C-alpha cells in the first residue's frame, strides 16, 4: 500500500481529479441518453453504449473521408479548418446515432410498449448484440486509430499538474451540450411535453401530447448526445474498438443511476462522480480495481439511496 | 399435461446412447458434455428468473465461484487435494451461500434495480477472480484441475479395462465417463426441479411471481422465498461450475465467467420458455449448441471449401452475436413466452381481452 500512495502523490491528487472530471463529463453525456429514455418509457436501453461505439466508428470513417487520417495534412491544415472538420464529424456522428436510435425504437421497442418490462429489456440486449456485431463487421476486431488532432501541450505553467487542449476540448464540447439539453427540456414546448410524458404518459396523452412523437424525440436527443460523446471520446483516447460500448455504457448507466435515473442534472453529477471515483481508485487502489470500485458504488447507492443522489424519494421506484 | 412429458425422457435416452453409436466422436462428445453443464446452469438461472421472477444478470458469478472452489480444493499447488465429490459439494454450497449473502441486502429493490445490482455483483466477482492472482492465477486460470471422483479413488485410476470403443478415455474425467456424469447430473437436476415445482416452495414461488402483495397477504414471506430461490439457483450454478472445471481440467480464462455468459444464459432461459423446465433445456441445447458446436462445424466446412482467413463476416462465428440478437428481438416481438412456454406465463402474455359482462 505505501508505494501505491507514494505513486499517487507523485502524480498528484489534482491530476487525477482533472482527468476524472474530464472522463466524468464524457460519461455524463452518455448517461443523459440512458436517463432520458428511462425517465420516459422505463427501459434500460442496453444498446446505448453500443450506439456510442457505432457513432465513434462513423466519426472515424467521416474524418477519413475528410482526409484527416493523413497526419501530414492534419499537421499542415490551419486550426480553424480542423475545428470545422471536427465539428462536421461531431454533427455527422450525432445525426447518425440519433437516426439509428430512433430506428431501433420504431422497429424494436415501440411494438413492445404494452408488454412486460422484461420483454423490452431483453430486446434491448438483442439490439446491443446486433450493434456490436455490426461494429465488428465495420472495423474488424482490432482497435482502430482515431485521428490525433488536438495537441497534448500543457496549458498550465506548473510541472506537476497538466491541463491539455484535449481536456479543454472535452469540457468545451460536453458542457455546452448539456446546457443546451437542459434549456431545451425546460423551455421548449417539446421539452415540456417530454417532462409531462415522463411524469404520467396517460395524463400527457389526455392533454393532447403525441406520446409516440415525444418518445422518438427522446431517442433522437439521447442518440445525438451519444454521437457527440463518441467523437469527443475518440479525440481524447485516440483509439476506438468494437467492444468499447460495453464498459463505457455501463459506467454511464451507473452514472445515471447514481444521479437518480430519469433526472437530467443527476446524470451530470453522477457522471462526474463516476469519473473522479474511477480515476482516484486507479491512483489509490491500482488500475485493476477501478472497475470493481465503480460497480461497488453502484450497489451501495442502490441499497442505501435507490432514488440516487439528486432523485426525489418515490415509493414505486424502489 | 406438460409438453416435455414424452420428449424429455426420449432425449435423455438418446443422449445416453450416443457414446455407443457408431457416429460418436470423442471431440463432439466432449462438446456435448459442456452443453450439459450449461444446461444445469440455465436451469439454475430459471429457478431465479422463471420461478421466483427475479431478473438476475450475474449468474456467471456463481458459475465462476463453483469452478474456482473446485480449483482451490483440487489443484496440486494447494494443500487440500480433495476428491471431486467433496469439491463439487463445497462448490454448490459456496455458490449458494454467496447467492444468499449478496442478495439478502438488496432484496427490497425491485425489478430493474435488482437486475442492476446483480449485474454489478457479477462484474465485481469477475474482476475479483481476475485480480486476485495470488489465489486464482489471474488470467491464466487455475490448472491442472484433476481429482479422484470420490474419496479413496486415485485421480489417475486406470479405466482402460472398461473401454468399449477405442475412442473412450483412460481417466474418469475424460469422454465418455464425464459425459455420462454430466448427463446424469442434468437428469437428476431435472427431476429435482420437477419435484420442487410441485412442492409447497415451488407453488409459493408462483404465487410470489404473479403478485407479491397478494402472496404476502396470504401469509407467505416474500423475502424468505426469494432467498430460497437464489440459494437453489446459485447452488445449481455452482454445481455447473464444478462440472465445467473438471471438464476443462482447469478454470480457463476468467473471461468464461463474464457478463456475456450471464446474458447468454438469460437468453437461453427466455428463448426456451421462462419457467418451463423442458423449454429451458431445449433453449440451452439449441442456443449453446449453435454457439459451441454448430458454428465450429460450419466454420470448418467453410475453411475446407473456401479457405481460411478473411474478415469476420466470412465466418459463421463472426455472425454469432448478430444471430443471437436477431433471434432475441424476433422472439420478444412474436413469441415472448419462448419456444415451449409455461402454461401460466403464456396465458399472461396472450390474454384475451376481457369483455364487460
């Protein structure tokens, strides 16, 4: 144990906190897709993590078309052009994931709306299997390099703590996306309809809300956020593979549960907590125990505070 | 009348006759042995999901606990050196105890939340197995696992005098002796579960599954019933794990106890018919048979006629998840009660709209 602590001290508590918050904002972005869908139709969308993976694959393909996989071009192109191309990649991945998520809902989940919950969950697992297999066909079994476009230079003068352009990029994309979502759900008519449907679908329908349309919109929004997260993740980690949806999806779902499933600010808080806890447990318990720690937290939260950190205490959910 | 009344005994007779048939191959027989092991695992899971209605997504953990218990009690570098009978009993009890210990604190959770906790528990067990390499040998797995079948019989007792065919093995843990053992265990588990279904406990589970509140009002204790289900289910999973370890003569890579296995088992149970024993047996033999045997055979055929190499979609095994996923989606859409549904469950899913009187 002492040497572990020494190692963590050398790297610095602050560094793990920074990395944790950066990873956490990524998890939060994926978690929003889970939490919104669960909030409205009470479906644990097991396929969401794999949707995220497919989004990353689309981004790789899209950025390759734009010529960004060629390091010489990427190095010589002016920064504003790169920024535009990355923005294009994000938009493409977001659109693609939104469309795919809506299609999955239309084809698979919607016919099961009246069935027992287990039926829909098992279907979601089926969709997840199909997505993973599509990913395998698309890019093969080995990890794919993501174009390395964002410089790793330290923005801080200090030697110990590093804050790179990559970190800034992650927060710079995820924070506005989450803010936009919050504003959308709070102030637009469609957002209002979403909140109404989440509260009580029957009552919402009686008030003239087109519930099917609201559910589609929810899947579209959740999918789009997963697409955005996928590109940011690729730029940050620099490699993507067909199995990456599983762990990231589970972390994100843990984040959603931690914050109180169905609760949008909760998912963000949960994501940040999961990111920080994951990094800190890597530092203090060793990298191999990091995943176990995250899931142990999931269990502890569910046992002692099933409504999550920010969730209201409701009886029926427990 | 249960649908498995005639074909299940017939199937068992056929499988028991297989090693005596001229078409029998030792390799194929060993694959079948593993299928029987998975069938025991699926039947254990069926107790938890099908009988008691608790969606458990971490059954692989108990399978792993069973396998590693046998490993610890039998590998030469640990001092225990127990026989398989003792080790398998210990594995069953250890898995049942682990099931009760991990479920008791979370019993008040319902539905999805319980599913998540079990999923988390399954993953934590997997990581623990992988990371505690001082005991479990980490990713290499524990081997060689070899033990005498019962106390007093040596591990390497020579069975060559019993061979009827040249393909039969010399040691008791080789084909076809282990094949018969696994098939026998599977048969006993089927009988045990049939009796259990008809017992007071089994009927109480049905009441609990259909309406927990009503069951509690009639004096049943839901918490105790759920713990009983998890104890039986996890115990059977541990027993399956013990057989798995002896069949592989090692625990193999811990990857064999991951979430995919848990999920595949859930698929087997649901595909066959939630809560229906013969259905679960059929579902497992078909799904795992496709997974472990058919893809192998087809891949070899393709290799012979087309050549090896090439991207994943040129191999049948590359399509596995696609096929699993599509089957699950289609089943849920058109026949959610499974291939051989349990009568009560089928009525529930295809309820006639009640007309006002």
